[in-house]
């Protein structure tokens, strides 16, 4: 048994050791999660559920690719772009990856300046992050157009080989692109609130009476870093394999 002290009363209580003590601690929600901000906790729960979804998508892709008997298109050839008559493998995907990783850096700096209450710098960095994200989505739209119009790839068919290539490609990259698009929208919305000083004045949000604060910038940062991390796995599994 281990003695613990209640801060409210100063009384000493006995706490079980080992696994039973661990269960006792985490079963008392008021003690374990008392100081965790509500918005941040909900974002972590959402990101955990999204992790399961992307994991299922990528595992399904790997299963399909390893089990199909029809030749699978070679990504370095499918996603090559020609410059001066010479195809450069994965050049567009490399640029997209660089842009998205760079946006993680600007988002991290936005969070740092947000907690310093540097309103102008925080808003500018969030807008730069949003522009990076919008550029990524634009390049992805170009990539989709090239595959659909020039190569004839469809979700139900693929003239270059296995039909599952089209369905897995559009499903995985489309779902990720949707996340990036939503992130870009909210980056602009939060940057606007920061620029107008609504977090300095603790102005309530549109659909809540809770006072706004710079914690929203950090929560947005959690979402954006997650989107960037997922792309790293998509890049490694889908484009490099």
C-alpha cells in the first residue's frame, strides 16, 4: 500500500500498489483528467479514431497489392513528369511532400508565437501554413487530372494493370486530401480570429459560449501535424513501394 495526500483536506489515504493501484488512479476520472483541456482531449480522441481509419486503408492497400495476380503499375513510372523530354520519377510527389513537411514547421512556430500572444506573427504563420496546404491540394488535383484524363485510370478500372490500383489510389489520397482541405479552411478561420484579437479578448466562438483562447491554435496544430504524419506513411507505402 502507498500513502497519498488529498490536496483539498490534507488527509492521507492508502492506495493499492501495482496494477490495482494503476486501475484505481485511472478509474477516478476527476483526478486523472481534471487539468486536461476539453478541446485538446477531444482532438486527441478524434485523431486516435482517424489513425485507425488510415491504418485500415493502408493495410487494405498492402493486402490487395500482395494478393493480386495482375501486374501492379510501377509508381515511379506512373507518377513521373517529363521535363525537356526526360521523365523524372515522383518529382511532383517529392515537391508535395516537401511543401507539407514545411507547413508543419510554420504551424509549430504559429503555436509558439500564439502562446507568446504575438497576434500578428501567429496569424501570418497560420496563413502561410494554409497556403502551403492549399498548394498541396492544388498539386493533388493536378495529379488526379493527369491520371484520369491522360492515363485513363478510374476507381473501377486501370489500363496499366491491376484494377485495384485506381480504387485504392483515389480512396487513400482522396480521404487525405479531404483532411488537408478541411484543415486549410480552419487555418484561415482561426487566423482571422487571431488577427482580430478575439483570443486576447476571450471572445466566445460561433457555436459556443466558452471563452476563446490561444489553445485553439495548439489544437489546430495537433490536427495539422497529424495530417502531415499520415502523408509520410502514404508516401512511403503507396509511392515508394
